[in-house]
């Protein structure tokens, strides 16, 4: 029988450490990330609509980042707690909340894995969008379930590429990556072991990214995924094949499979 928690520790947690698990890294790219995410304001609104929120709800946004979901959630509910390890991400989230005139958001700089949830009490709804960069995923899922009164929504990577575009992951990792279960598969199996049978839906998402030119696209991909120089020729070939020109800009459409995992907490109403 597979030990899903150990697979996560060995295969997925190192990915977060390398690709942004450290607060220092997310602090460094906070402004750049917000600029890119803010170009697509419709997606967060569509996602929040799926949460079936009520005006009386208190919501916990785990790994809230720059407030991508926190802000639209706050417009619909009584109160939102946003937790994130990055002070710079939270600084942007605070600015955006103030710009919208929202006074029902509490932002907390902490790692959810070690955070004392007794500080905030139970939430009606808990959400996490591609942000469970924790070492012990099983205990984290138990913690999320225990702190939630009604509904939990976890969005996470369902493809073999995880953060990486599926097509580029096949080039970089090949056979090894095909044999490793996705984050979504691990979480799904752990929940079933906990006696929870969640709704599980996978969507193929295409993200538009704009770069100054091909060299800028290659540089961004190399730096974000911390690829060594040995992979540069593969990244260059991938970018040239899959990018288009729009005036002076280089446009790429990154492909990722994202799972929406939802469950109703026992006795949740």
C-alpha cells in the first residue's frame, strides 16, 4: 500500500522549497507575480462563484498571496482571514483591500503548517489555491478539516508537470515524471484514507503570459523553475516553438491541469 504522505515529503515538498517554498523567494517576486495575475481579473471571480458563499460566512484563505481570491471573497462574506508566509505578498493584498474599501479582511504572516488556528477560531469555508507548500500534507489536511465548519475547496496541480507547463515537463523530466503521482492524486488518496470522499474535478487551464521578447521568456522560465544551464537549450527550443509575437511582445500560453477538490465537512450545514 502506498504511503502517500511520504511520497509527498519526498517528491512534492522539495519542489516547493526549490520553486518558492521559502518566504524570501516569494517576497522577491511578489510585485512581478501580482502584475501578471492582475491581467486576468475574470478568473478569480469565476472561481469564487463556485464556493457557494453566504453573506454570513467567515472564510479562511490559505496561502492567500497577493489577495487574488481574498479580495473577491471579501466582497461576498462577513469576514476573511488570509494567511501567507510572504510579507511582500501580504503587503500587496493589504493595498488592494484598502483600494477596494474592504474592512473585513485580516491578513496573517505565517506558515499555515505551524500556525495556531485557535487564534482565529473555525471558518465556515476554507480555500487554498496552489498554495499547500507544506512538509506534512496529511496533518495539514486534518488541520484544514478540523478548522472548517462547512466546505473545503483545494485547487492543486493534477498534471505531471505540477508548476511546469505539461509539454515542457515531458521534455525536462521525461520517464521519471510520468511515474510520479500528481499533488492532486496524493491529496485525493489521503482524504479517502481519512474517510473523506471529496468531489474531484480536473480542468485543463491555459494561462497567457507576456514577455518582452524570447530571451526574456527563457530567462523568466529558467529563473522561476531554477533550471541549470544544461536545460537552457531545451527551454529555448520550447519557447521558440510555442510563442507568438504581438507587436513588440512575446506571448506564451502555458498549459496546466488543475484539480478542484471539494468536500463538505461532516455535520457541515
